[in-house]
């Protein structure tokens, strides 16, 4: 059986690994020269409810990516405003480690290859067309192309191309495969009704910062300093993707996290203003390169799905990550991607696709996002274990815990431990 995964971000990698573990042949198509997409500029794991979700998934048997991430982690149990027990992985080494793992598993990866169209018949996808005219055929397809870009969206709904890690000018635009197959995309919004949302953090070159800042980042993982009063801009918070970081502290303070580079927790910051601050006199952006002016625009391309991650209206397309909803985060992408990979294989061999139970955070968020986005204002929200509305829900339902034994007990009680290790073919 052949599973074709389109898009090699965290969701696509998780889907590919899971389908391979189930026994399928897997081809992963990625338009750039690197896996992990936005994961190359993120790094924050296990903050707030993400801890619970990561441990649930590990107990469910989808532990592979977490083991690699933990190996590439620079700091553990970092605290910053509104966030507890964050782990920070090193974005400068994570991709190579994940890539080696996928290749060693025997997953075929087509780099610098862009899916551009589909051959679809009676709601059944027969093949994916590539940018060079080649065709890739499979039994089932998983779309994990994310929701960022293409440049037209960043121009229309943002402040232009900010030259982010996805490098659209070099590798070509993201394409919505589900839309090509005839299923209308769902679009997220901001509070003011404008479509899309702006990515919420930038990367500074650590070596452009003062020695004091570098030392503090290296030893503690975090550095916080006040924004000069005249430069506080709370308006920026409303544009932000990451509602878990849309707290006033993130406008009033410069919050830096050490992810190999210095992760600046704001959407953009004019360079002249940044360089006024002590220790930032030589600061330089490295992602996005135009971080003094703007950031990438996201959440403009979601496919309608059920809670098994199958696209509604198509017989053999599954989705994960930002493509599957208003989910923010690596953990969220790994959760949804894993389930998509698992169910894609079940679907082809005629087994009923499964939903994860709502008594686990990983199951509850999938259902909650699906229900919520149908409600008034649901498309203006974002769903993450790390904060905002969904983390509040986790706490109110007693889903949030950092007690690993308790998490194991919950999964075992459902008889679901190691379910993702099961070979289906
Ligand atoms: C600046 C920034 C910082 C962030 N920081 C964090 C953080 O610290 N912690 C956290 O948990 N989350 C963070 N996030 C959010 C998180 O990175 C994303 O929500 C998550 O990684 C999305 O994963 P994905 O696989 O759904 O999509 P993406 O990462 O967008 O991956 C999609 C992939 O599909 C490829 N693709 C697209 N179209 C095609 C096509 N037609 N053919 C082939 N390939 C295609 C793309 O090249 C890309 O590699 C951050 C996001 C940004 C932008």
C-alpha cells in the first residue's frame, strides 16, 4: 500500500512516520530543501498543556519525534510570562536529526518537489501532479501543506513577503491540494475580521547581541527586558497568530528565548527601535529577514475534516497540522499528523477509522476545534494546548497534568497504550 504525504512540516513528518510504522510504503513530497517547515524557526515544546499532550502521545506509542526533540533540547523547565515548564529545542540541529530518522525508516522523500495539482475522479484522488509534470500515484493521500503563504497572501493580508523560512520566492508557492480537488478552503480571521493572522515571533542572530545577553540566554534559556515606554505597541497583539502569547507582557517587554538563535517573542520589531535597547545595539534578524517590518501570514487554508482527520467530501484525502484546523504548534501538528497517518492506512485496508477519546487532551482538542470553528467567532480563535481558550478548557476539565504516571494511567485505562506502535499491514 502506498501513502503519499504532501508537505514535510511537523505534521507531514508525523504522518509519514505513523503510516510507515503501520506497514505502508510512504512517499513524502516537500517543496523546499528541508523538512519541518515552520518547525525550523519554532522550538518551544511542553509549555503549559503541551506537556500533557506530549506525554499522552508518547504513551499512545507515537514517541519517535518526541525522543528526537528531547535529544535536541537546549533548555528544560524554562518559565516566561504566562508559560511554565517550557522545553526549548535547538532549531539549528533539529531538521538534520529528523531527516536522518525518516530516511533510516525507509521513507522516500522528494525534496525541492512541489505538488501543484490533482487527478480526481468521483471524489477519489488518483494521483498528484508535480511542478515538473510528473505524476505520483498512491492509494491514499495526506495533505500537510500548512497554511502559510504564498507571497500573495502575505502581501494582501500582511505587510508583504517578510522572507521567512518557507522561502516562497525560491521554492514556489504553497498549493492547497484539497482546494484543487474541489473542496473549498476555510479561512481563519483576526479579531477585526481581516483574514489570516501574523506569525508571532522572530529570530535574532544570537552573536549580534551583547555578551551579557548571550550568557544569560545560554545559562537560563530566557532573557527579559522592558520595551521603552514610547515604543510599546499593543496593537500588534491583535494581529498575532499565537493567542497564547497575546498577553500585555509580550508588548511591554522584550522576551528572548534561546533556541540556538535568540527567539524574539513578537511578530516584528523595527530595527532602529530595537537597537536603542541596551545590548541590542548590533541586533540582526535572521527569520524572517524582514522581521523589522513584518512576519508571515497564516491560517488561510484549512480543509473541512471529520475527527478521524479525513477530509469531508473526498474519499481518500486526510489532513494534519495547520491544514486541518486553527491549530498552533509543533505538538498540535504532531498529534493531528500522527492520527492522519494512522487512519489513512486503516481506511485503505477497510478498517474503521478511529477518533481519539475526549478523555485525553489529544482527542479533545481535535473535536473541540472542529465544533468551535463552526460557531460564531470560532474562526477568530486559535487552538493550542499552550494557552488561550483551549488551555483554560484543559484545566477546567482536569485534562491538564504534569504527572507523567497519571498520564500513563489515563491512557492505559483506555487500553490505548502503544496503539500507534501496532503494525496494520
Ligand atoms: C515564526 C514562528 C515561530 C513558531 N514558534 C513555535 C514554537 O516555538 N512552538 C510551537 O509549538 N509552535 C511554533 N510555531 C507554530 C508551529 O511552527 C506550526 O503551527 C506548526 O509547526 C505547523 O506545522 P505544519 O506541518 O502544519 O505546517 P508547516 O510547518 O507550514 O509545514 C508545511 C510544509 O508543507 C510544505 N508545502 C507546502 N505546499 C507544498 C506543496 N504544494 N508541495 C510540497 N510541499 C508543500 C512546506 O514547504 C512546509 O514544509 C511557530 C510558527 C512560526 C511561523
